[in-house]
C-alpha cells in the first residue's frame, strides 16, 4: 500500500532513534500511565479557569438573554457565527489528516492522526455551542430536528442553516466513531499493560475485549478505510455547507461561487496551524513524542500550511476580482469598504496574517525553527479568525440601504465566551493527553514494520531497522 | 513444554512467534497442513496474513453499502414527506419537490448511517464486546498487543489431535507453545 512513498522514506525518516515494537508501545503508552509533569497541571488549570469562564458566560446569557452580546441589526450574527466557523475550520484539519491523508497513502499521518482527531472533536464541541446559544432559546433546539412536535411544523429543509444542523451533528458523530475505533486496539494495549485492577477493568470495557485476531483486524481495516472514505467527502461537505450559509444569501461579499472551496481551504489552513500550535508544546512537554513527531512531520505540516495559505489568498484575490467584475455597485462598494471602511484594520490584519506571514514558511530554516513556527501558527490562527470577522461583520454592517447601516462591537461577554471556549479546548486537549495514548500505537507499529522492518515476502525492500537517527530537537535536517 | 496432561477443557494450542514474517509463514503452513479452525493474534494489522490464512470476506463493506443506501433513502424520503406531503410550504415559489435542496441532508444521512454501519458492523461481526475469551488465559498472551505474534489451532478443528498439533507447532519453530484452557 505504501509503495509510492517508499523511496522517500530513507531520505525523510518518519522515526527518530532505534525503534522496536516494544519501544513504540512503551514510549506512547507510558505517558498516560506515569504521573503527569508539573506543566500539565498548569495548562490544565488554565484550561479549567477558561472553562469556568465559559460556563459563567453561558449561565449569564441564559439569565439575561442575547442582549448581553454586541449583536443587533444589521449585524445579527457577530461573534457567535465568527467563532462557530473558526472552530469548525480548525476541526477540519483533524479529519484531513486522519481521512484524506490515509486515502492518499501518506505514511506520515500515522504520527499525528490521533492527536489531530482529538483536536477535531473538541473543536467541533466548541463550534456547536455558538449556533446553539445564538438561537436565543437553546432549550428548544430540538425544533431543529425533524421530530413531531406540538407546533405540527417541520424544519425548513431548503435552508442551509438546517443543512448545517445535519452536517455538523453528522460530522461530530462520525469523527467520534472514527477516533474511537482507532483507539480500540490501543486501549487493549493499555489494558494488557495495566497494573491495577481498576485500570484493567476500565480499559477492558473501553476496548470491548479486543484480542487482535487476524480476522478481526481484517474487518477492522475494512471498516477503518471505509470510514476514511466516508469522512473525506463529509469534511468537504461540512465546510461547503457552512459556506452556503453565507453564499445562498444575496448579501454583498457572500453571494459568490468561490465560497465552498475557499472555505474548505481556509479550514485546512487554520486546522494545520492549530495542529502545529498544539504539537510544538506537546513535544516539549512529552519528549518521548519527538521520536514519532519528527522535524520532518513538522516540516510537512508547515508546507501544507503554506500551500493552503496560497489557496486562501487566491480566494481573497478572486473576491476583489468578483467585486470589480460583477459591475454591481454594492459588490464594488464592499471591496472598497473592506479596504478603507471602519473595519479596515481587521481586513489588513487578515491580509498580513494569512497572506504575508505564511510566506516565511518558504524558508527551510524557519520551518525548522520551532519557536518561529509556533508564533507563525498562532498568527495564522488569529488571521483566520479575522477572515471570519471580515466576512461576517463587514458584509453585514453596510449592505444595500444606507438607512440600514450600522456598527458592530463585541461586548465583554462576547469575549469571555470566546476565550472560554479556548480554555475548554485547552482543558480537553490536556485531559486527552493525560488519559489516552496520544499517538496511534498500532498504526505506528504497522507503518514502522512496513517501511523499515519488513523483509521477505511482499515487503522485499532494504532497511531492516530504522535509518540512522536524524538530529533531534531543533534543526533536524531534511 | 511439559507433555500434555489431562486438562478439563481445551480451547486450543497456541504458538508464540517473534516476527510477523514468521507468523505469516506459520499461517501458510498451518493452512497447508489441513487445519481449518485456527486464528492468528497480532498487535497490529499484518498485510498478507489473512491471505496466508485463506480468509476472504467482505461482510463489512457490504454492510456499509446497505446502511449508506438506507440512510440516503430514509433522509431523502423524510424531507419529501415533510416538505411535499405533510406540510407543503411555498418558499420563494419553488417547487414543493425541490429535490436539489434535499441533497445535502440526504448525503449527510447516508454518511451517518454508513459510518454507524462500519463501526457497529465491525464490532458485531467480530463478536465484540467479548468480556471473556480463552486466549487471555495464556500468560504470554499479555504481549499479544505489544510485540508478540500468536497462532492458535483450536480444539474444534476436525483434525485436532492434541499430540499431533503439538508436534506440528513445534516444527514451526516458535518461541513457546501453550495450551489454552477454555
């Protein structure tokens, strides 16, 4: 299966140091088994404080109502939709890594897929909160589902907002299934390694009694590949549908055909930025991970970011072109209003963060400088947030009639909810690192066997052992 | 490696190997020796192993296909029923049966049902959850999820004869041979 990438493997090793099956298992499984490092407590604490802020913001929102937010006519979407699109975009890189790179037979995905899938799940949790509470009455959110109710009404299936309900809930469900299925063999490994009865029982239940039978693996791989095949169009559909929330309307700047692919590229761009934002500190916190998430992996992620960054930038250029070519005064005004209107700062911040800064990634030295890469990934995250701000706020605040123009400014509750979801996300990521094997142990052993250790039979290629270890830490060469 | 003693119940006899390649070879030879009821246990999926064992099946893919088809039909029908039959609503003069608008949710329903088909199908065909299985009685089997590769010839095989199986497994040159109590 990995034929295509084999020649490259010697040149760009996917593992550092001498590996054995036992070492791969041990390096990853011992992270949740051992006591956590002190930095974990600090980060978990930060996340927990953020989560409390999230809860407070939501409770206050339920007590007082949507008036505590900055939304009003004409900008009724505000932070809720900006943050929704931002979070869901971040989630998409997880599915891209786990599903699309699997179908493309990219062996390097094995080191980061578990991690990125967890990121997807928590990001979608954060995303889902916003539209749910933006409805104003989240306690009747079940009206969005086609359940017979006392209103004798059905949901409006011709609305992209309704499609969103199905797309996001399906996406969340399928992501959880995909992630959990990948975990089953690793939880069985944890069960077999467990010392205490409690750990044995918990892992035994969660691993469903997995025993690694060859026939089971056959069905498992079939199911896994099919889930990847299903997730690939799913992830494209989810962000396309999110973009249709905008594009189906006639609002200037939204009614453009480029939105679906441009949104999907933006999602992958921001998602890879978030993977880097997380992976770099986790590699410091758990040095054992460096053997599997090598500088090559980081380099490739940076390259994907650079490539998708250009697709996104092409989207910005074509938006300008559409504005001009439409010969529509409202569309033309929108472009000018983006450049020089009251929110010019947001627009130029977006161009700077997503268009200019990622160009640094052309330089190999920067791709191998973890600190700079970390900073760039944060800047891209911010830039992608500004992109959604520009799309939501600038288009809405001045549309057709000057009498309907207005301004939008977020309130402290907008910020507290947004920062609260970031805290929740951090908390969940660190809980994940604490309790679950962070990398896919079985898949790593599989890929290691196939690429480096296989001999004879269908695996007839050179290299009995992992190639000479590349320099560790900063400045690994490619 | 003590000689076979009278055990109350025997699930099978299990051999332990160090590498996947040895296990594939062992599986090939086990199959050639005429054993039908045997299984291999590995810490990760090994390509070529099920082929060596002579196992071929596509139950999971078919289940996924049927579940996906069901999901697509069910979600499309739901939208047609609610928007055309039960509560027709004129939205901007569109047809009641404005089917292109129903495609996104049809697609999502297809994916949702197919994904559940893959997950539940995989577990169900594998007989999971299995709270108890005899192979776990073998102490060495604790490494089956780490770095050891096992082959177990089961007692329900028509050709199963304790001593002959023992000798056969020994000819495969394993690390160890254990009896699996049922």
